[in-house]
């Protein structure tokens, strides 16, 4: 069981999404200034010195033969790459929403239907947008668990009422199956703690917004403090532990326990009392189990247990 990293809420991750999912990068990012040139022209009136010739290369100065990594070094390098990939995935999931939206643009999902099916509860939403101009053509993106971000259809606009609709038969792929001005609907059947992630993005990748919604929260509250487990992968191989309402008390304490193994959480609330940390709950020798997570201050102490591991993904 390992806490991978504390995640900073609200930071733009356009460059991260560009690396992981090129189609989904639309938040504007700052340009890094060019580094100064390694050799500047001398100023007028100053003298320059001719550099001394380099010393001849001696045999003992030559680099050693390339080192062949040992099995232990190869395992360490593989584990380091896996940790980096998990951190990138957790950060992308955490920031999908306002942090990945262009300035002044936002989305909300408005539930319109809920039906019981053999696969679970199927929920339907319409998409509402703010900050979009009616002439801006958009593509609908979806990000299901354990899959890449996918472009579902294009030819979408946000009308004057703020509803995402199909622009018409000549605007894009939505016109092949939908009438002009028909609202765009999103359906999903999800498990407890699973987020529905949706975005509308323009072709220039500079205009668009994302939204994340958890239909069946896995959460606990105590005296104004809330602790929530968000699935980062289907069988909870990765989870995000999110806390709200904890203030900035110096005596904040948080951690987890599974099969008697205890770990500190390593996160501190920000000025708004919010924190998020990524966690891989696996314990050596076990392919499934239950983990208890807690966060405590002098005034509140919510505690939450979740089930993880092989074949534990169940839709509601």
C-alpha cells in the first residue's frame, strides 16, 4: 500500500494532458521564455581573452565502459517509471474540470433520466456550457476509467440558452444521427466512487471546458469535514483520497490501514481546507482487501472504508 503523491488542486495541467492525451489539451498554458544564449557578444570597449588550449586527453580521463544494469537496477528503474505514470494519471484525473478549462469557460451536467438496467443504473445528462460563443464548433470528449480520452462526436455548439446542441447536418459527425439544435446527451452506468468525465473542446485546443461528476459518492462526513474516495482505476488499483472542510489546523493527521499495515497520508489541507492525495492500496500477498482511511483535527474525524482488488468493480 502506497500513497503516491499529494496533488495540488486547481493547477493547470494542459501540458500533462497534451502528453497523455493529445486530443484533450485545450487549457491555455504559459509560454516558457527562451533561455539566454550560451555565448553573448562582448560589449563595446571591453576586451576578450583567448581561451587556453585544452589539455590533451589522457587514457585515465576516458569514460568507463557502458554499465550493464543489474536485475535489481532494472527493477528499480521499472518501478520508478510506474510511479511516474501513476502520478501523471492521478494528476490528470484530479484536474479534469475547472483546472483544465479555458479561462471564462465552464461545463455542467444536468441529469434528465435515471433507469435501472441489467448492467446497473443508467443515467442520462444534458450538457450546459458558459462562456462559449454560438459560432464556436466543438467536439465532445469522454474519459472512461481504464481507457484513453476519446472524441465521441463533433459539430456541436452551445446555443444562446447555454445548452450544447448539434449544429446541423453539415457541421460535423453529430449531424449524421441528430437533428439540428437537438441537445447533446451523455449516458453512463458507473460504480460507487466513479467519476463521469466529459469535455467540449474546439479544434484549436485553446477553447473548451471539462467537467467531472460522481453520481454515487463514496464519502464520509463528520462535523463539517468530508472525506471521499474517488476511483482512479476500475478495481481501485489507484484511488484519489479527497478531503474538504478541514481548515489549516497544525494538528491535522491523516492516514490509512489495510491488513494491519498503517501508512501516513502525507497531505496537508490548503487555505480552503481542501486536500487530495493519490493512493495505490495494494498490499503484498493479497489480491483484494479493505482499506480504512481517516483524517483528523481537534474538531472532526471522518473515517471511510473501501473495498479494492480483483473483481471488485461493481456498477450501482
